[in-house]
C-alpha cells in the first residue's frame, strides 16, 4: 500500500495532505459536472430565440441519457489506463485537463459542434477522474489506518459541496446572462480545480504515477489498433445515420447490455473461480438489476425532472423566478444533511441492520414511491406545482439514494472472486451506466399531457421490482454465502 507523504508534518484536518488535493479537485469537478448538467437539457430543447438549440424534448433527453451512460462506461477505460498505462495520478491529471477542455468547448463552440466535442470530452474525462480519485484516496492510508473511513467521508463531502454549488451558480449565470456563460462558469470551476490539483501533485507517492500492471510493449500496438477501430466504427455509424441524436440513448443501452452480459459470462464460465465464488457472482445478478432500475429513475433528475421543473413547477420566489437548474441543488443538500444520520444508524444497528438485498429493495421501492408522489399534481396545466412538493419528492429521492447507492460499490467488492475483483467493480458501474442511459430513453415517453400515466407506470414498476427483491432476499442471501 502506497501512502502519501505528509509534507513537513502538515495535515488536512488530521489526514494526509493528499486528501486536501483530492477533496478540492473532486469538489470543483462536481461543481462543473453538475453545473453543466443542470442547464444541459433545457439548452438542448429551448428555442434559438431563448438561446437553445431547438431540439425536441425526446431528442434532448436521449442525448443527456447517452452522455450520462458514457460517463460511467468511461470509468472502465479510466481504470484500465491507470492499471496498464499511466498510473492513477497521471490519468486523473489528464482527465481533469480533458474535462476543462470539454467545458470550454461547450462555452465557446457554437451549436452542435460545442455539444458534440464538449460532451464527449467531459464524459471521457469524468469517467477517468471518477475511476481514479477514489483509488487515490484509498492509497493515502494503510489498510488498517483508523482514519480511513473518516477520510472517505471528507472526500464525499467535497463531492456534495460541488454538486450543491454548481447548479446554483451556473443556473444563475444561464438565467441572467445566457447558456454559454453558464458553461463558461463550469469551465472556470474546473480550471480552478486543475490548478489546485497541479500545485499539490507532489503530495502523492511516486508509485501512484506508475502503472501497477503495465501493458507489455508487444501489446501496445494491438491496443492502439483496437481503440482506433472502435472510434472509426462509431464515426462510420454516425455518418451513415445508423446512430442518430434521437436513438443515441437506445444505442448506448444496447452497448452497455452487451458489455454487462459479456462480463458476467466471462466471470461465471471461468475455471479460476471456486463454487462458492460462482454462487456469489450469481447473487449479484438481481442486485445489478435492482441498481439498474433504481438509477433508471434516479437519473431522471436530469431529464424528466428537469422538464417538469421548467414546465410544471411554480418557481416564483417573492416575485423573482428561480432558475431551472437550482432544483438540482436540492438533492445534495439532503445528502449532506442525512449521510451522517444513515452512517450513525447503520453503525448503531450493527449486525441488526438490514441485509444488503433488503437495502437494495428499500432504495428501489422508495424511488418508485417518489415518482408516484407526482400523481396528486398530475393533470394540471402550467407552472402550478408548489416548490415545497418537489422538495418533498427529492427528499425521498435522497433517502432512496442513501439506502442503495453507497452499498453498491462495497457489495461488488465483497462478492468479487479473487481473480475478477476489478471486473466486478466494473459491473457495478455498468449497472449505473445502464440506468443512466435508460433514464434518457424513458424520458422520450414523458410529456406534460401524459404525465399521470408515465409516473404511475414507471413508479409502479420500480415499487413492484423492489418488493420482488425483498421476497427473493432469503434466496439471494443464501447465494451470497456468508456475505451480509
């Protein structure tokens, strides 16, 4: 285990100095990420006279869903690049540069050129940063260091501070000055994070800049050829209109499903895993599906909920209209307030706390109930939904998130066979990618004219699946073979 140097004995709230660097870069990355995403959907479907691109709402949400799916797909590429090519620290640095470039492109390039270049760069960069920042936090501590859990708590505080501030400031900039000023502010935020990170790179151990399992020189040409071939195939499919803006989310879903099935097949058919490990992998299948269902709804904060806030929410505050993006800051507030409560609750319950399948069931069911909570306001016209009602719904979003999301990554590592540790973590990210892309695809079915039907079917399906997981939990726990 490599440990960061505490330069001249200085610490960050009693933690290694490297944590301050990672706290800052992650905070600014989340500021720029959520700040941009908070105004992205309305930028795509607002008319040109309002500063937007004038796409249909269905196409706009398809793009946002596909982009979100690509972010989580990119975590796999980011982890591979760190393990085989550059090391976590250097991949994180170059990923931050790529993110900043993407936001600059959105701010400066006009029309669809800015969207295409900007979103691809931000998605690839965010995946690389997300994959390696958490790894670097872990590298700051010895495995038995008692500060370890508290260090991760501080790190995730930075995540949520950025997620809180980003939509507030970029949303205000978009409302008062225009979309490109909002994107520009996201670029400035990422630039601040990059500068701060660059100044503190010396706080990481040298081995974090080296690949732990370097790709042999004899295989590098093959890897490059595969990468070029994949990019060429995507370009050809776009030019021949097999892939279009309207079907982008659906294409992304197909790619993720193929990748997930392939990962499961490779692991389950391997002769390098024991019978007990194989049972545990099978137990992860329903957990993968529950995570997918959860994120299919949760990530609609940036698709359906964004449209709802724009077209159905009463955003008047003392005679002033709240920016649409501000709604995206409500969830981080609740996460900051409740994360400690949940941690204390699970700690107090100890061995009496719900099993992981029950936590997944709870998270999925609550997400479905949150969508059903839209039904009392359905059928009305115009911006009539009270802001307090949306705050209540997003509170349920947040409780559902805390019930399931923090558990998923931990579960994938506990159920992973020794020979496939990284691949199981990748499967967890693929469940999020699949859910995020599906959130964009489902949103094409939503409109203010059929919102009652939409919320009832989507919410009811999630509740039913959550109940199914609860009923199946004894069988799932037997397959987990001692993992709680």
